[in-house]
C-alpha cells in the first residue's frame, strides 16, 4: 500500500476548497492509496517496448458530408420566442449584469 497520509488528503481537500469530515478523510486516504498503487502496477508493466496508447481499440471518426436541409427563417424562429428585438432573441441577464 502506498504512503498516502491523512494530512496529505486534508491538504488536498483544503487546496480544492472541499470541506471533509474526519471519517471522509480516512475513507479517501485508503481510496487514494489504492489508486496510487494501481497506477504503480501499471507503470511496472509499461516498459520502453510497450507503445503508449490512448485507447485500447483504434477509433475512427465517422463523418458524413454536410447537406443543407430545410431551415427556419429568422421570423419563423423568433415567432415562438417570448421576447425578441426583430432579429435576435432577448433574454434576461443571468449574472446580475444589466445591459
């Protein structure tokens, strides 16, 4: 088992501004230790002859050609809006900043 201490977990929680109880710190200490141990085991196996991978199965993006289809006019899009100025939707400020 790795040497993750409760002091280290409490320090990390403080840096992340996460309030943890003593019981939560104890639990996370064990869980983080297990994670660090698992990473160490993988590091032992991964040698210079093992190529790095980001995914175990090769992935390929599937694209389709862009095809212009039927779209709404600006007037049709704005027709259902609670508020608009004729060319744009009007929404109230969400951060308390009045414009």
